[in-house]
C-alpha cells in the first residue's frame, strides 16, 4: 500500500457536501484514470468508452459529467453512470463508492471479485477491506492510499509515475 499526497487548490475535498468539494473529487477520479492501465480484453472494441460508475453521490456524478465532457483516455471516451446497489458494477472501469454505501462494500467487493475495476472511496478502512484507492483529508490536503495488492490481483497497472512519489503506509 502506498500513500500519495495531492492538493487541489488548497481545498479539503471529502464527503462532497459542496460544489467545490464534489468538483475536486471528480478531478481526482479523472486524474486517476490517466494513471491506470486496464487489460485490453475488458474493452469490447478499441473505441469502447471508459465507464466511471458512481454509487451513492449524485453531486459527484454531476461534476464528473461536466469535467469529462469531450475528454478521452488512450482513445477512449469517458462516460459517467450513476449506479444503484443493484447495478452491474463489472460494467465499470472505475467505481466510486460513496460513504453512504460503505456498509454495502463487502457485498460489492464480493460481486466484483478480481474484475479489473478500479475501486475508489473516501470511506474509512476502505483499503483494509479490499478497496484499491482510499481518499483521505490530512490537514486540508487531499491524500490517497493505493492498495497495490488489490490492483495487481485485478490485473490493473498503476503508473510508475504515480507510485514513484508514494510513501509506504505502516
């Protein structure tokens, strides 16, 4: 597991309670998409979109839609889907699990298994329960931890550029 500090405009960016906080979390999800490599087999064709699913936070989904408009990652367009607990989570390349749905995480994690879906949350102990990226706020700075064991198990590759600046978690 690794901890990487990232500050966005000096704002605390957790629990999207404001427009600014939701926008900053949305920017982070977009940035994460630039540092992850998915197995090519998950895309049915070279032009298939990267799907970012948001569970439990409609303000974040709305901000993502604004930010991702007309953006592409490695030739793939980016699509946002607001999900419910009954959605097919394996349809996503990135899944954000809002804190409101953290109690359902064990069921979601079990359903995903080792599917190549980058899971992200700001819920406490997300990495300990098998999540891949956990967002935290330390003294007004955005930080995130990466569970490399979980990402590797799912066939995802996190860019060495991101990991080079990481600090090891205790």
